[in-house]
């Protein structure tokens, strides 16, 4: 092996007699500066525009969570990039330098620091995520029939206890998934069912999400609500819409041939317009609502007379929906 001349050695690049620079300080300084700039840009510039927006209490909480995660992730990503680029420039292999690097058998301080820092990050994320799921910000993900969180001072409305709506109580909207549309039932306003989702501004909304055929997933994007619609299950989710405007609703679970076309739109209205809409819609479906099965947390499509079901679906304008799938263990088959 040819001996390395002083002119060829990395240390020689610093000049004769110049000691080896403190690479940790160099890397740390660049990393700290870039991390500070990136976190400020993420929080103040990009943060207000991150999805899903701030149109509802859950959406606002989710945007906050994404901002926190991004601020924590940016320094980690920047450190990897800075270290990689610094190594590529400073410690790259020199021409005609085939000498092996010094053997490294371990470094107790680096190992201890690595384990400590990564453990602290993971535990902090665990605590933050658990807290956010437990309080109202996690209520838009669906909590099953017995939710851990419910709006302060509001009683849970069940299928056995449905009273006309009054201020201070959640507006109950039952979401019924079916191939390949969502329909919405309003038990506190006469029990009518419609394909248009309307919710009032600055009022808690209780979504009771279920399905009458296969598994769907109710995803009201602007509201930050995404709850699975499982047949035979009442999956409850809460949100408080805070901004007027349109709502995009999509199915977030592969549910069959026309899954990609299973989307529609809704509206966040002022309370007065919402009450007027429920009154007008209830009157419009006055002849159809009595044909619906009694309001319940879940429905079995096999117990609904087919001629009534068809009439209701036709009135609602549902040409392909209607619960065409029955599980193999269901004793009644079409």
C-alpha cells in the first residue's frame, strides 16, 4: 500500500500544523440553524394551510397535531441530511487513498445519548398521541357505541332515547353506508332520511355511523371526521363545525366496484338556516319517512320489506344503493 503523503491527507487540507477541526460543532451549528428556520417556517408559514383545515373542532385539532409532528420531525430529517452532506464533502475518499479507516469498537457516550434521545422522543409522542386521542380532538375518529369522550354537559343520545333537539344537546346525524352512497337520518327532526348532509355551525354534532351491507368509512374531510361504517355496529363520532361552507364526504374504505364514485357533498349552515332546512326536508319526505324502519342504532336490510325499500330508495334518488350484500351467516337471504 502506498504511503499517504501530507498533501494527500484530509488533515493537510487544513494546512500544515492546523489541528483537526471539531466536526461535532460544525455539524451541530449548521443543524441548529437550519432546524430553527425550518420549524419557524412550518409553524407560522405552512402550518395554517396544512390539512384538513380548521372548519371544525376535530379538524383544528388534527391540524395542530400535524404541525407538532412536523416541527418534531424536521430537525431529525435535517440532521440526517446535514450529516450526510458533511460526510460527503469532508470525509469523502481522496484520490489514490485506499487506506482503511480506523477501527471503531464502540463509543459509550454516543450510544447512551442515542438511546436516551430516541427513547424520550418516542415516549413524548406516545404521551401526546394518547392525550389527543382521549380528549375532544380524537372524537372525530369514531369511538364505538360507548364513546370515551363526549361533549361537556351533553348527554349521549341513543336509539332508545331520541328526543327533539334543543340547544345544548348534540345534533344527531345517523350516517348509513351502503353500496355506493351515504344517506343521513335525522331522528330529532322527524326521522327523515336524505342523501344531503347538513349540520349547524357552532353546535356539537353526534354522528352515529353504521352500514347496511359491507364495510365503508365515513370521511367528512373538512370536519376532520373519519369513522368506519360497519354492518351491525354503531360507531359514534363527535365534532363541532366552526366555519360555514361546503363539506366533502368520501368513503375511505374499499367497498366494491364503485368505491371510487362513493362521494358527495354537504353544508355547514347557520343554526337558523339548518332548522329551516330540517323543517322543509321533513315535510318533503313526509310520505316516505313512515316507510322507513323505526330508528335504531343499526339496521338489518333483510327485515325491511323490499317493496318499501325500493320505494324509499327511488324517492331518495338512489339508483344503485340499498344494501345489496348480505353476510353468509345471515339466515335470511334475498
